[in-house]
């Protein structure tokens, strides 16, 4: 957001980013496992948090197993 031209006060006013980061840190401190959709999300986003522990994370890629989930046959 800073790179897009917003200054810190605008970001704080629009997104309450400090409160969000504090809440996320508290959640990470209590989490037994953090599930991300990509390795990049864990390595580059969550790794910025002080309470994130990479060994307590798992990647579950987005998508659907079409052999298990499919439309019901028409009646």
C-alpha cells in the first residue's frame, strides 16, 4: 500500500492496520497450525509476523477434487 502512494496515516485511517496486525499476532501466538494456500503466502507474508512459526504451517492448495465433488445427477 505504501508503494502505491498511500501514506501510513491514510492506511491506518482506511484499514485500521495496526489493530489488524495486533489481532493477527495474537491469533498466531495461539495457533497450533496455520493453513495457507501457497508456500509463498507462508514464506513471504506470514513470515513477517513475529509469532509465525514455519514448522507449524501447512499448505493446502486451492481447488476441488472433481472425483469426490461433482454435480448431482439430474432426476
